[in-house]
C-alpha cells in the first residue's frame, strides 16, 4: 500500500483527502495552509478539521518550502504526494521526495488553461472546465495526465457554481482512477504541448467594472468575480459598490446614459445601461449603507474628478 502525503489549501484538497480515505489509501500526513488573512485565499478550507476527522497527522504552513515542513514530510517517507489547491511553487526537493512522484490538480482541460486563477478565468470565458490530476514536473501544469473529468460552464454559472462543479468532478475523476492506482497502475499520458494555453494572475482589483464595456462582458466579469472571490465592484459617489449577481436584459426597449440606473425591480435589482446592452445587477453591497435609486450613475467621470482635484489643489495654494 502506498504512503500518501497531501498538501493543500482549499476545498479541492479537502475533497481529495476524503476520497483517498474512502478508497482506503494510507495517508501518512496532511500539510494545510494557515493563511495570515483567510479572506485573501479564495475558497480556503481548514484541512486540520479534515485531518482530525480521519485521525490523520497534520502540520500547518504559511510557506510550504520552509525547512520545518520539508523535514516533517521527509520523516513520513511518502511514496506519492498529492499537491492540490494551493498556489505556492514547490521546490525541487518536494518533487524528488516521493518514490513515485507528486500528483498535482488543475481545474481546466489541460493542456488548455495552464497557470494562474483558473476558476476565475474559466468562469469569465465560459471555457470547458475539468478536474485534472497530473504528474508534476519542473514546468507549470505541463506534466502527463492521470485522469480528467470534463464539464461545461453554462451561461448562468458563476464562480460559486463552477467551484461546485469542480468538486463534483473531482469525485468522479478519483472514483474512476483511484481503483487503478490502488492496483499499482501508474501510466499517465503526456500532454500535447502544441495545444497548450496559459492564464495569468488575477487580483481583486481586476474585478473593477468599466460600464463602457458590453453587458455580456460585464455579466461574465461579475460572475467570475463572485464568491469565493472578493466580488466585482464599481463606485457610486465616494462609496464602493460590490455586485455579486447579474443578468442580461434582452427584451426591454430602453436607452440610457452609460453607467446610469434606468429601472428598479424587487426581484431583479437595478437595470444599468452598459456600453452596449442592458444589465440587471443585484445582491449589492454599498459602503456606508447608501441606497441606490433610479437615475444614479455608477462609476467615476474621470475628467470631472480630475477637474475637481485640480481646482482643490489650486485653491489650496
């Protein structure tokens, strides 16, 4: 029986641990991320709770490449390391530590969508998603693949529902593959690198809405930035407005100034004019509890703001 070590930070790691236990693998230890600020790690899961549930040895980390974590893991003599759901890069010592190798996870249909923030990018672009387990190497997400369970991102999907799909397909993928692994079958298939594409880093400020964009794009941006991410946002006067839900309006014949609220309905929220098209926004958080209403204009008029700043600066001289 293989000795398995699991490293992780988010829900995907928790699901993986539970499936390994269910398939009766010998988990010799769990390394879980203990972030300084939990809200800075989208979808963070407390893996100590999972480890305690199954009476597994646990060690937390803030930086996985610290010597304490390396020494602790080496003492476990792992045959396989599952590194699932965290963004820190593993030093070469981790890749060489297990007898068989390190197995990584990525929620895209590799070789498509290698790299950073795949949940947000897949949701934004409505790309095909996948629960993909692969053999880690020196490159980013480019190792041979053990198993993939593929799913579609639908029009109404947001980051939360896509995350749920990823979790469901992790279960499907592991239920299909772990029985083979248990029999000693170790036969990952190489990726076709000619089909590779990459995603870059996304940060909270990338959720800023420009109302000059189309309703279609803003709708996808709001959905991609929704929970477990920090949310898409705009401004009203001097308050930040976070928007969690949106829906494109295709039937109402109304034209307005870009960024202005045109209609309000209890069930749908506020209807906003975009650069092209109309968008309903709802489940909104406004700083200072300011109430939005029909006629309000979202976002800043930059030239007006520059004028006011220059005028204020001139008067202070």
